[in-house]
C-alpha cells in the first residue's frame, strides 16, 4: 500500500534537513519527461477531475499530489510556471488549477493574469503560506476563486477544491452539498444550488466564499452578525487568522469590502450591507 504523507508532515519535513523520505519510492509519482518541468500522477479512473498544481517546492508537490491522487483526483504538477502555461494553454484545460504565490521564475499572481489574458476557463485556487488580507483581496480581484493557506488541513483544502470544481462543472459526479432552493430577500435572490446571487435581476459575480458570507447575512436580515460568525463561514469554525486573537476581523472587513464593491458595481445605490462597529455586520431590511 502506498504511504501518503499529510500536509502537516510536509511542513515538519521542511523544518529539518530533507534526507530523502521520498527516495524509497513510496510515493507513486513519475516524471512527465526528462526535463525538470512536471511531475504527473494518474488516478485509477480517467473520468476523475484533473487538477494542475504549480509550486516550486518539489517536496510539497510530491506530498500534495500523492494525497490528492489518494482522494481520487488526476494531478499534474509543475515546478515552473512557464512550463505550466505552455501545457495548459494548449488542448483541453484541466478542471482546476492550484497556484503557489511566491515562485522564483514568475509569481502565482502573474501566472493568473497570463491565464486570464488567454481566457483560461478553469477555476484557480491559491494555496500559499500567505495569510494577509491584501494578498487574498488581490487574488480575488484578479479572478481567483479560492485562497487557502497551506497550514489548513488536507480535508479543508480538498473540500474547497471540490466545491470550486463543482461550481465550474456542475455535471461532475462530485459529492457536493444538495440544492437548498432559491431564497429571495428584498431585491436579493440567492440560488444555493448554483451559488449565484442576483441583485435587482443583475447577477453579482461573487466568489464561493463571498456567496456564503452574503447568504449568511441576508438570511439573517435585520440581525447583527458577529465578525466571528462571518469568519467561520470564510474559513472553518474556530480558526484563527491574521495577527493576534482578533486578527481575523481584518480578513472579514476585506471580504465585506469586496462584496460591497461587487454589489455597488451592479447598483450604485446599493446600501444593504451595514457595519455594527466593534461587533460585525448586518443585512439591512428595506421597508
């Protein structure tokens, strides 16, 4: 049986000399070619979702690819963004792309911009060690669908990935949450199955996380919702992000700023998001 390392094990391994946990051949990872461009793993079923991962850390690539293969994905990994671009921009695109942020040849943000310039259709997730709100906000502004820290558990990363692919390819046989119908709150319409929001009939281009925050606030319209409760939707219950025990509030403010900006783009008179200073936010009920 193949031994799979956890993401936490990868982090522990990188904290000490890497004598070769992988030299034994325990992980089923093969070189795509003689070039140091790509490592490829194949799941047993060709119909499994195909994910491209780009990261300049070969140890992380091997670990993460093996874990994803075990979860049922087909994974192609690249150490160099230029090699990934050359491959992804020809032929059929993958079902999703996962990028690191800091890479020596080209950072993940530049790679994302190049993909979007070529009308690349697959959803993109940043999986990075960065946790400052400004990086997350920039990633979403440039078209990323998810932004996840590498410190998160593999289960959380895979759940975000599954949800991201399910939104982009609803015919995929993934174990996605069942549809819970359409909810209307004043001028807002929420389609929980498609994860789409309409404001006065105009679609608002929310990311999946932004949709969940909007749904939380709107379904509690007129009620003050705490920073903590909102952040538990963005991340996971009890997770601490940012600086200090209250640092997560900056992440919530950044998320609300993005949401408000998108609604305002659809309607310059939008005023449904209100701040309750020191506590959180509420969705305004219009009489």
